[in-house]
C-alpha cells in the first residue's frame, strides 16, 4: 500500500474514532447510549479499514470504498441494549450481598464473576446449593433475552498441578452451563473454556488471594444487528 492510498482511507478511520471518543465521553449519555456508540464507532473504524483496502473493482483503493466499508462496519461489535441493561440490573438485585460481581465490560458484555465460596468447593466442580438460586435467576434473564450468547470461563488458584487444574477449570465451566441448560436455556448459545491458574486476579501467596482466583466468569453478549 502506497502513502497516497493510506491518506485516502485514513480520514474515515480517524473520523470514526473521533466520533466514538466524543460520544462516549458525553456525561449525559446513558449506559445504553454510550455502549451502542462505542460498538458502532469501533465497528465503523474496522469497516473503514476494510473498505479502504478493498476499494472498488480493478484494484482501486478509494476513500469512497473506505466510507462504504465504514458504514457496513458500524454493524460489527457488541451493543449494550435496553435488554442488556435490564438484565444487568436484575442480576445486581439477585446477587446483592452474595459477593458476585456484576459489571458491564469495555466491549459491552455483561460480566458475572462468581467467587469459589459461592460456586464450588475446593477441588470440586459440583455446583454448591447457594449458587443455584443465582443461576436460576440468571437463566430467567437469559431466556428473556434470547438473542444473547454466553461464554463461561473457569479458573483455579495455583494449588496443584496443571494436569489437575486445567480439567477442573473446564469442568466448573461445563457444570455451570449444564445447570443453565437444565433450566431451559438453549445449549447452542454457550461456549465454555478453562484457564486453570493462568489468569489470576489476585496473588496466590495467601489464602484470600487464592480464594479470589478460584472463580467462574460468565460473559453475556448481544451482537449488533
């Protein structure tokens, strides 16, 4: 790609980035508006790059192609819809005082971080009884918001070897999925994985830190249409 081509399609990319930064910085925007602006802006930037590279027939790379690509790219990425906001509020109410952390991620996904003292006993993947009411309420919100996809990731502390921790983390994620499907959530909406001890959120040098690292993270995403 020569310098002239770069200059021709860089302006839409810069414009898309400028728009998303200005919009998401507005103090009076709701989380839904800010999340939608972020997803659309990032998507537009990606689309502008694609459009600028591909351009039109005959190998020409034009600013027009970048603009068209940017318009298509605005459909890429996750959005934070009213349904997602309502689901977040419902889970905040359902988990209040339990230690479960409910948040909106930077890429507009709903995140539930469930510590081990609620979800699983040490070196076990069986769901504890006090985790079930949380999953019951969560399954209801998933059924109400049927367009979402769910990613479940299991984690462990550094006690034991990888040969034990890696399958344990996967089993915890899988059992969480299986419980939710038993409550009526379609199995095809889930992806599960285990990270073992590789992604700690606290130091493993003391029991409190290890307890934080033994966790399950659940992410819910609603794709931009």
